[in-house]
C-alpha cells in the first residue's frame, strides 16, 4: 500500500529514533543524544539549534518532542556544505589544508577547540596527506547519512513484530490538514453508540520484556459512533429566540509554530439572572454557497467560567456540549455577574501539516504600466478575508482596538492614538473607524514603503494562518453568539496571560465531571476518564500516586479516527498527584461510522 507523505515522514522519524534507542518509549537524557538522533534524521544541528531545544534545566525529551523538532528543522542541504567548503578553499584546488580548516573553525562562528578540529580532520583525511578532498568528503557524508536512514527503515519494515511494539504507526486515516478537510454530513442521522469496557488479561510468561508484562496493568475502551449526527436529539432552541436580546463577537483560532492553538478570550457581563442561549461555530468566508470555507469542519466549543486571572480561582460553569450542524450550543440560566468565555478546538482538524509544498509563492503586488505598485486580485481577496476575521463585532469597520489585535498578532506591537489619527487622515474611514478599502490602502502603503519587497507582507500573512498559495490553512475564524431572554448582555474581548492554563483546566474538569473514573488493573492510583460527546471522545489520566507514571496509549485498533496527538501510539508522562488531558479523538470522515478503541498501559520505570 502506498504511503502518504505524512506517513513517510513519520516513519523516517521513528527510524532515526530507533537507530539510536532500543525503543521509541526511551527518553533522550542529554544534548549529545539529541544531536546524534537529529543527525540520524539527516539534520545538521548547530550548537544554537541544540541550545534552543535543550535549554538549561532540561533533563529529558521523548519521541513526541523529537517528532515536533523534526517538523521545524529542515534537512541538511548537500550543496550548502559544498558552498561553505569552497569559501574556505583559498587556492580553489578542491582541497582544504589542516591549517586552513583549523583557522576557520577555531576563530569564527561556533568555535571549536584545536583537539576537536584534529579529530574531524583525522576522520576526513582519508589519504592521510594533510589535505581534505571536500567534494569526496561531502559525497561520503551524504551517502553515509542516506545509508543509515535506509538501513533503519529496512530493519523496521523487515521486523513486523518490532514495528508493532516500537513503531507507533499513523492512524488508519492519517490526520488531514485544513487544505483537505472532510465536509460535515449534510443530512442529520441518529447516532448510535456502543460502550464496551474490559480489563485486558495477560497470561504471558514473566520472561517476556517488561514492556510486554506492563500490559497486565492496562485498560481497554471501545466506543462505536454512528455517522456524524448534525443535530443533537437534546437540542431545544427557544421558539421565541428572535425576540431575545442578541450580541455577537468574532475571533480566530491560530495554530502556533509549536503546535499549540491560541485565540482571544471574552468577558460576558449579565446584569440580571436570565435564560441564556450560547453558540459558537466556524465563520464561513466563502462567497460561493456550494463551496464553504475549508475550515468549516473544524470542531469548536465554548467554556464558561467564573473567576478572573488564575485557574485556581476559576470555576467551570458550563460548556457548549450540544451540536446543531457546525454549531455547538448551550442553553440554561446564568446568574447576574461576570463570566469568562474561552473558545476551544481539539486540534483534531486544525494541526500542522508535514507535507512539503513546492508551490511557487503567490504574487502579492504588481507594477502598472505607469510603474506604480498595486495589490494583486488574489492578495486583495486574502486581505478582505483578514478584514472579516479582525472585524470582531461584525460592524464592517475596524476600531483602534480591533486593529490593535491584528497588529499584536502580526508584529507584536500596538498602534497608539497618534498613529491611528494619521491612519484616519490618510486612509478611507467612516465614523472614525477604518473601512475595508482603508485597510487595503494601508497594506498598499506598506508595499510602497518597501518598494514592492513582499517579505514583510508574507510575515503578516503567515501570522494570520496563510500558506504560500494564499490559503488559510493554519487558522480557523469563528463567531460567538449570546442570546439573553430578559436582559441585554455585554461581550468584550480580553487577553489573559493565564488563558491557556485556565482553558486546559476547564477542559479537564469538563471531562472528569461527565465521565466515570476507571483504574488500570493493578494500578488503583492511576485512573482514566473517557468522555463521549456528540462529535468527539476525550480522555484524562489522573495519577493519584506520589510518583510520576508513564502511560502508553495505543489507538491502533481505532477505525476512521483522528487523534489530537497526530499519532495512534504515544506515551504520556503524568507527574505525581496530577491530572492531564490525554487526547481528543474525532471521526476522520463524518459521513462514515467510526470506532474509538484505545488501550492505556503503564510503562515500567527504566
């Protein structure tokens, strides 16, 4: 069976890791090990790169960390090393002497000691004539790296048993990027579920490896979900909803470099106790009704908490658990007071793609016949969509506050009152706010300031989730709507430094409050909570012991599923007396039945 590029990349990661360690569950414990395993994966890490991923105080990294690092670090380019050597070759004869190499490596860049230079030269000087034939050296270096990777892959392919125990293959349906996300089923169908919980029995001999014996301390959960139900059977939209007081606010989920997902939070103030109807859904920006935006299948949720700045003083009030097509809903009564609304997505359908894009970057600016710069039609369309995303109140105009959220996202800076006054003088405004045309004019001015150089424009686009084809693939705009039966509520954007911690804590509480705790056999202090929602399954691992535990997660028997982890096998380290969200799982294709089948097992300490 032909593998996708994501699967080949994942296999190469595992192969590199297993060429250094006996198991993918063994941790790296030193910077030297990180360097070695990166080199096995065809990278050429500098000391600066190693320091970035192994800062002071780091004690260990696991395979998941390594996998994320490889996504960010590009493979070494063979020609680059040749170009560097040619700069050192003062005689242009294809050779570098020991003195030439030593002078460079001990006096510039990441300086080496004379002993380190001697060691490198003795390995590279095959003829022992005091000269380095750098073309041959580069060829041998590249060939050796390729042979190492090929040998490791062949070993995994040949040993199916080793692959099952150590490899951790991708899900049967690998994670899809937002470039090719499945569409939600249009026809509502009644979902059916079947829950089966068993304790796995293991009668294998104690002579088996400890990783095999650990399966005695395991738990298996199987849940079969029907084809995507687009409307909750418990959903009851108020008949007089159009008469309720209504307010809305937009926002956007942004996928960061490290894979985390961030968004604004919102402060809801309700003056009196009242009936409330809350919704959150992806924001469709496509002008073509038959072809909605690619992110419309991204799952969304809204967590409502009381409290102010820390997770310790926050209390989870409710979350949007019910579903109506792409919209998630909560209905109930809220007392008078102030609430924090925290948007959430599992990441199952908004994650980094490992696909390499060979697409030529889209053209952002042109020069007219008179030599003036103009924005291309495609770039204008992307900017128009960005305008919709940052127009938080949906008024069709940008206030200073809304524009500053955009500035902070793209440049990390803020526009002050004086600069905003200049904007209003030079660009199209209405009611002292920037129009869509004014926003386009502002970006044209930026292009003119840089004489058509698009690099800064691309930085802005990338920060807003766009790829080089001008597709929004690492962001998902959404809209929040609040209906109050008797009063008018106010909704404002806020940005809390502790927002991510408070959100994680709320997600965790929502799972543990709805799911039954089940302990792993023989490990009464290690509990697993498995929550079954209308479109996702989420789990939390609670470690009540006084020692950390490492839990191996195996989703290999799941069908038509995608995990927020992006893998079907991985390990989770849970500190002592701590609860941790393990994973979220959703259907890869909503139009087909899907089965969640997960086995959690304790990995003995090494």
